[in-house]
C-alpha cells in the first residue's frame, strides 16, 4: 500500500488488475478524456502498455471505500521531460502523475480531488518532491478544475502535445510547487 486514508487506498498495480484496466479503457466515457475513444483497450493491449514496461514509472490502482475505481501512475521527470517542460536548469526534484477514475459512477464526487491531494502529499513527504507536474489536455476542463482546487497552477501551454482521437491536442503544463 502506497497511501491510505479513511476512504482512499492507492496500491501497486497487480496482474489481477488487468481486467479492471481493460474494462475502464474500453468505456467511451473514460476514453473521451484518457487515451481517446478511437483507442479502446483489450487485455492484450493493457498488458503491453501497463505491465513489464519502463522502470521508474510506478503504476497503481485507486480504491475508494474498498472498491477499485481508477488508476494513477507517478514518476520522476527525466531529462527529456525537463527539457520539454522548461525545467532543464531547475535543480528541484520533480515528479509527474497521470490518473483517471474508471468507474464513471464515482465522477463528480470529490474523489479526484482527494486522490490528487493525497498523491501530492505522498510525493512531497515520501519522495521529497519539490514540484509535481501534469500536462492535461486543454479541453479537459473538469480535470483542470480539480487540479487547480488541489493547488496546481497553469505554467505554460504545450501546443499540439498529445495525439488524441486522431488530432494533436494542446495541453497545459500545470505544477504544484512546495
């Protein structure tokens, strides 16, 4: 268990979770904001993308009141990411996160805010992060609002940063600074 409070648990991804990821990442409502509706996942694609991959990315399942509801990953920003984001000369410890709530019945209940705040606290306390960054698509207004409630601020626009549903989308670089 990486983090736990009265309602929320974040634990490392396990092999048994592949069916959850396939379920969530084949739901058009989820895919509209994560991966794209033209990029549905089956078990094979889940195993390829989420298991036995790059070191340094910690992949986790999010549970709320003992029900698995979503996914989060965190990683220290590497040299290429630092250059892309404009942190090439910044000596800070910088972590990034990506997350989604895959159970749409749990949307708009404040769980995303609880998750992001808890993860920032974990990264600051356990990983000595000086900054936490994300790059949500500009069109994902609900997520951006959540992140701003958690203390993130927009730093700069990243034009055509992410391929989503056949088109390169603009993203915001947002950061939480300790």
